[in-house]
């Protein structure tokens, strides 16, 4: 690292998976990820604008400006360095786009975790670091703008060691150090590469050349100490136990051995080197060191396990090898619809070779489980404006773009039609912010279903729900920004105008006290008439009981063949409602008596009588409104626990307990009515400045307090 006097790049393609590096850039919004991608691309000699179709990036169709487009979608920029193809994946830093981040981590074999030098780490940085850890992604830290913060590079590296070291500060160690003093007379702080010989230091000059200079004598002790810590950290993770004795005995450890053991420690997630990026895209200090680390210190696709695969029917299959000659197993990690080129898919090939103009099997784990596969012919994407058309194949371990796979969605598997496979899916984040939608007009009504289907195919973090109780179409999102972008795409790309309406939570009702009712369905209109009479008793049951039906008729007052008819009528009426618009639940209905006619009684007549009896029983007693209650788990910093508890209490929540979590955080468990959680995803993010998160699950229905029920009825919230 840092021992090469000139950038080494080429325009040749990779010879195989060993010559590929897939790297995700992860970090908070505004950390400088996109600027770093551009700097690395320019340093590596890439031509054209990074991120264009054909160059591997996001298609140019969002219509919101290049920077904003890059901030919410995965963008791929391939470069070549030292004969190695490096696929740089720029991931969003907003918490609302965690789905894109997880897709990027699925496609990558390592990550550059980008943090700006400042007075402290961004509050969202630990959550992003945990996402990388959960995906098992090896990573290095890149400190950007080291001259902008009070502590600069060294202070930020120290904060990263405290925050990300998991109790071991030597797990996060600088791989380079900026030099200060006379050597920086040209206005740029030189950088020394600590993994190479101490004298190998470099400076960016206005000429653009990188020249070797000796360090300032006053800085030599600090550099020697930093290099010693790095070498000891690398050797401590080495499989060669003799290295530590050799080092402590004064022996020199060759750079090749250090690089080998560094790569192994990084790949295992045992060591996280810290690098620096400073300057502008044309003259980025530290870019060479970062590219050298990627090539020599990051794992290739051969060193990362291929995800498990199954046959379309779920039968386990042997995991394919990361070999261009093996059977095809590729995954769509991003999709986008171009108005001219159609659907464009960003694909990671785990095994085999994906070729343009060849049929592939598009399969996926649908939300209802199982394969929703189809065979389609893949096509190369169009050439970018002023650029060259991309190649017609993507080998195992590589990333690329594929066009015209109309049924392919993010997370789907591409395989050989003669040997179809399904790759085990990655887990998308759970969307917790509901957005209820209605078509704006008649033409929009026809296009709405297709537009929403395309949206959810592009983004697995969106969940579409057709609520049968409220008869609403609900798009569940990760946050307000996520919802805004989804609606913008629906309007601009799919030409669907929608209105956002208040989201309604499905309520229930139950009997407040036992009651009885009689249903009489007697009609005579010539020929056979209709005759059915039944008497029932209704009693409330504990929450979660549903609707129970019991037969206590004696003496054959209701013939046996019509008892089931009464039950069917009762259940149908309970599912419809008893006047307030909500289904009935948590009651036992007992059939006690009735009368029948030898000729005029029928199944339909007793169904109608059962429904009438239930309505009469409800009219004779009060009905109690029930609301769904969710169990909520909130993970927040210790300093925010008081604010979280106060907020939950204001939402009629019952706190069940708290427990200490790692990283100075607390997990709060509570039960909260779902009507109080509609905007909680956005409001918790505002309360915690994006650092807290929560999960929820339906617990049960509970009676609504009378004062709240009156307010709901006054606001018309019980209306469907």
C-alpha cells in the first residue's frame, strides 16, 4: 500500500473471478461517497461520467438531478487498476433506503466505510456499520475531508476505533497517516503508507505527480509508533504464530507477508484499516492507497461464499462454484425502468457466465413463497450518450447490466432454463410507514395496479397491501423520503397520478354484555315460500377468541341439516359488521331454539334468519369498539430512553420493560395501539435524529377506552 510511484491502470477486462473486486461504498449521507467514487475513477483512468448506463451505473432517467439520483439508488462504476476490475457500488446513506444498501452489500465482497472528519461520528454511522456486520462484509474505513474537522484524520480514526472496534481498539488501525510540516509547503498534506517501508511517503503536487519524499524528522517517532501498532495488529491475526516472536526479536517482516496477512485479517472481519481521502476529484490525496488496498487487501469473489441455492420446488441443491464455466446462478440486485430501453437490471453473477442474447430463467421467492419463474432473452443495455456499448457477457464474480428482462425484480435469480435455480434471498428491511393511496382519476385507476407492481419489483423494501377491512390500497415504506421517491417514480415514470389519503386502521367490535336475539325470515310469494326462525344467545369472550358457534337446540326444533345454515348466516353477518362498519369478534353465538316448515324451509332461509338474529341481539345491548395493539421494540441510545418512554406514554403505550443492548443503547419493549403508530417511523427518526429504530408485530385486539372511542366516532374514524 502506498509503494507505487505511478497509478497503474489498464483497459483490459478481467481474466477471471480472481481479477475482480466488488466494493460497496457505505456511509452516512453527505460523507462524500459519490465524490470518492469519481476520484477513484479518475485516478484509475476511467473515461466518461461514472454511473451512466453501459458504464454500469444507474440509468439516467430519474429526472431529479444526477446527485440526488445517486443518493437514493445503487450506482455502479467499474474501473481497472493493476489489471483488476473494480466494481464500485455507491450506496445510499439515508436510513429510508436501507433496502438499496442491503442489495449493495449482497452484491459486494467488501466495503469502504466512508466517514467525514468532524467533531464526532454521524449518529447513523453505527447503524450502517451494523448493517455491514450483519451481512458479514469485510470493510475498511475512509476518512474524507480530514482538514475540515477539529481533530482531522487522527481524531476521526480514534473515534472510529472506539465506535467500531467492538471493545478492541486495535481492530481499527490507520493504514496511512497524513504528514504535516515543511513537506506540506505546497498546500497538500503528504501521506505515508504504514504497511510499506517508512521512507515511502507521497505528496500530491499541483503538477499532479506523486513523488517520494522523506518524512519530517519531528514526525518520525509518531510514524514509527503508528506503524508498529499496525504491524502488531496484522501479526496478531496471522496464522503464522512465529511472526510475532520474529518481530519482537527485532526481525524485519517483509511487506509481502504483511500484505498477505492484512488481506486475510480484513477478509475475516478481524481488522479494519483506516485510510484517508482529501482534495477534489481531480487531485484526490489517498486515492492510490485506496485502490491499492482494494486490489491487494480486499477479498476476490473466489474468497467469498456463494449463497445457498435450491431447485424451484425448494429442494436443496449443491452450492455452485464461482467459476465462469459452471452452471449459471446470478441475482438481480437492482432494477430500473428506462422509458426508451425498458427494464434494466443490475446483476451479480455468482456462478457461470451471463451472455447477452441468450435465454435465462427468471425466478424468485415471491412474497407468497415459491418460484414465479419465466424464461426470457437477456439483452445488453444501450450505450450511454457518447460512450461505448458494454460487453455482451458477465462472468462469475462480476457485476453488470442486463436489459429487457421484463419480469425480473430486485432479488430475483437468473439461471439456465435447462437447470433452473433459486438463490437464497437476502432479508429486506421491514417497512413500517403506511401510505394509503387512491387513483386520482379514471385513467389512473387502470394504470395503478401495474405501476405499483413495477414499484415493488424494483424495491423489495416496499410492501403493497390491499386491506380487505378498510378497502384501502396501502404502500408500506421505510420513511417519508422513501415514500416521496416512490410516489415520484409512480407519477413521473409510470404516468400514474395518485392521491394520498388518511390511512385507516382496521378496527373490530364485540358485545359489551350477553344478549339474545330472534331471527324470523318468513315470506310467501306464490309457490314455495321461505320460512326459518331461530333464537340465539351471544356472550363476549376473551380477546383473541374470534367467533365461536355452539348448537344447543333440543327436540329437533331446527333440523340438523339447517344448523350449519344458521352458523353460515351468523358468520357472514359478523364479518360484514353490525352497523358501525367493523367486523364482530370475540363472541360465542349459541343456537338455542327455532322453528322450521316441512316445505318452505331452506338453507338460504336459515342463513337469513341467523343474520337477522345476530342483528337483533346487537340492537339489544351495547357494542364495544376494539383496536389492534402491537408489541413494539425500540432500540435507542441510553441518552434517548427518557424521551422514548415519554413519547410511548403519550401514544397510550404500556411499557413492558427495558434491557441493556450493546453500544450504549437500550431496548424498550411496549404495547401500543396501532392507531397511534401510523407516523411513528417518521416521528421516532425525528426524535432520535435518525439513530433509533423499532420493530413491531400484531399482538391482539383490546377495547378502546371510552373517551378515545368517542373521539374516533366524532372524527369518523370508524367509517370504512
